[in-house]
């Protein structure tokens, strides 16, 4: 049946009003969800085993959020496959804010360049929530290695190409990439020795299995202070307060960054109001002076605490850096 022009206009207007009403109701529902969130326990999935600086930070944040929310916040350790197991678990979870992925820049960003068939798309399947902290690695060497500076290390590598061994906690890990950056910048060749985890690096240095490594400051700081291994350079933009006598890489002529960030992600379809709620409350925890001193500055981390929009920009910037890096480093796809 054909409607006269007036009836068609009214029908169209009614349809538009119906769609607007549905949209308003949906928006109101999401707003109510965000206000009442969370109404059940939240899980934070991390790609590392229990223990270590990332696990400790996650559990500290979880404990404080549990107090704020009046709900349990459970840390779920799902190590393995260079972070893929943890990331896939969250990517496939319901987009309701009750499953959060905590990961580091290296683990989250590099798999797309190292592996041909990821079971998720880092850009499409996740929404950035908050950047938590920044990390910078320290370049350490076994005591028996006759090098006290980066220049002396490079000179040894140049004299005997491939003879120096460096350790990392896996293919494409931060320690691996940092050493590759140094090799490229200095124009030298050194041999990569991958281990299963970051905790193996100090043991390998002490046992003389490797000559040097880039690693997180927390795990090696006691050994440096006890004189059991030697710190050659700190990889941050300025000297570490924990090692004020150790010059930065920049001071020694190398301008590349080390380390990265820790951040939270949720499935991409998670309502923005819930993303913002998680970010705001987590930001309150990170901004607490006592928390910052104990769990961030106190373990050699650096404050970041940037909300979703700024963190999204940082993720894009990091992706660009690694896309350029993987065109030059000698790391094969698996």
C-alpha cells in the first residue's frame, strides 16, 4: 500500500523518534552500568608468573581497587607463549569490564611483528584503559668481563665479532630488543642466549654463562650493590636515583630507549563509560603518594598514570617505533 506524502513523512519521523529513544535508553543503561560497576569480582590477567615486579604491582593495585569497589579483584597469572595466552583470554572474554589485561609494551606490541598468525588483533580487539608505569632497563655485565663502560663493551665486541654472549628472557623480549638496538647503533655482532624468564638472567651472569644483559633494575639491584655484577649504563632518560653513579646510555653516546610501559586493556567493545570508570579509579590508586613511593618509585619504576585517550596515543607511538625497529633487527618470524 502506498502512503501519501504526508503519511510517509509522519512514518519517517516516528521511526527517527523510535531510534532516538532506543539510543537514549541504551545510553542511560550504560551510564547506570558504569555507576554501579563493578557488581561482581573483576579479574586482571597478566602474562607473567607469580613473583616479580609486574606481578607485585598488579596485586597491589588490585588490593586497593578491591577496597574502593567493595568487590574482589582477582589477579590471574597466565604466562606462556610470549603473552599470547593471557591476551587471547581477555580478547575472547565478554566486553563488560570484568576482564582486564595487564601487559607491558614489549609483550603486547612485538608479537604482531614476530608471529604470522596471532589469535587476536592488538589494534582491533583491545581498547586501551590506562598507562600505569614506565620502566627502564639497566645494562649489566659479569664481573670478570673487562668492561666498565659501554664504549669498552663495544670495543670487545668489535675485536671479536660474535664472541660476546648476551642473555634475554625470550625471543623478542625487552632484553633481546635492547641488545639488538645496541648492536645496530654500535655496528657490532653479538650472540643472543634466550632464557625462559627474567629471573634466569642474574643467575646466568653469576654463573658466567653470559657476558652481559639488559634487564629490569629491581631484579639485579641487590647484586649490583653487593658488587657481584657490574652496572655499565642505565637506560632511562636520566640517572636512576637507585644508581646515581651509573651514567645513562645517552651520556655514553647512545640515544635509544630501553624498557617500556605497563598498561591495562579491555576487549574493544567494552562501553567507554566503564573504561573511564576503571581508568579513573585506578588513577586514584596510582596517584596516592604512599602507594607511589612503595610500589612504583620504591622498586625502580617510573610513574605514568595516563588515562585512556592519552594511553591510546602512547600505544600508537610505540607501535610506530617497533614497526620501524623490526625492519632492521635480525629477529625471524616464528
